[in-house]
C-alpha cells in the first residue's frame, strides 16, 4: 500500500491567490514526521515545512502552512499569495520514527506540479 | 543552514564506462546519507542508505554491484555507477540529515547522468 498519496493532477493557480496541495499518508507508527519539499525545474529539492505527529499546532513557515488532520491522515500544504516562482513540483514525504529508527529514510509521494499564472 | 554539495551536476558518459558522483555535507557531520533516483516527472526512488564506516543498505531491486556506494568519512559519500548503460540515464540526488532528531533531509542539487 502506498504510504504517501498525492493524487491531484497538475494544479494551476492565479498569481496572488492561495492554493492547497493535498497529501494523505498511511502509517501505523505512533511517531512520525511529515515534510513538504519543492522541486523547481532545476532539480534541486528545497525543504519547505515540517509537521511532527505530536505537534499540537499546524506548522507555518512564511507563506506556507500545513493543514494537519491527524485523524484523517492528511497533511495538505497551503501556499498563500502565490508567486510566479512557486511554479514547481511539490513532494510530500513522511518519516516513520519508531518503526525505522533514528536514521529512517523519507518516503515520498509522487509529487504535484503547480503552475502559477500571471 | 546545513548544506549538501553534490558533484558533478551534469555528466555524459559512454556506455560501459563508470561514473562517480560525490555527495558532501558542508557544515555538519552526516553518519547517514541517502541516494535517490528520479525519473522525469516522477517521485524520488530511494536507492540506498549510505552508512559511514559500514556497508550501504540497498533497497529491493537495486543492484549493489551496479551502484557502488562508499561512505568513507562523516562528510562524504560517493555513488559509482559501474558499466553504465543508457537505461541508467537519470537524475540522481543525495541527501543527508542534520541534527537534531527530526531535522529535515537536506538535498544536494542532483546529478543529471546521460549515458550514450
């Protein structure tokens, strides 16, 4: 079974508007971390935001916020005030901390392509 | 912040030759580094986990004799694609995790390998 699911097709958003990128996950590990990365066309992977499974509040980092709904096992990324430079692929990822230990790997979703229109 | 340097960024080689890709953590020690492969418009596929001073752990389906990993120091891991073939052409990305526990992975900028 897929651990990280990103099913949205390519997303389009108008500049200055907000957009939500969906991510659902599957784990039986009681302790895990959720990450979002941005990958522009250059290929580099840029860390955006992190949410721990025991964090009481939703994570925010500037224009990025994570809508964490633990019971639904979803961790959607919200980008506010979209900019042209936000056009990229966005990956949701999870690290299971108990099952796989301190050096556990990240499991990535398939990614979502976001295009910001001027 | 933590930085991971990956070199080269692009390499073109002939079929049958070997290519080495370096991954360095610049301002932190990384006992563990990860090597990913990415096909166009696809997710990152973990190839192997590189452990300093010990053998790498390979994911199922990844040929360890084909993709040699060496993690000789706390700041350097190398991936060697041996006897490269056109189907090995891909984008390879390394990553390492800084401290403390729960820190995100920091990625290199990737290596675009083209085998002709």
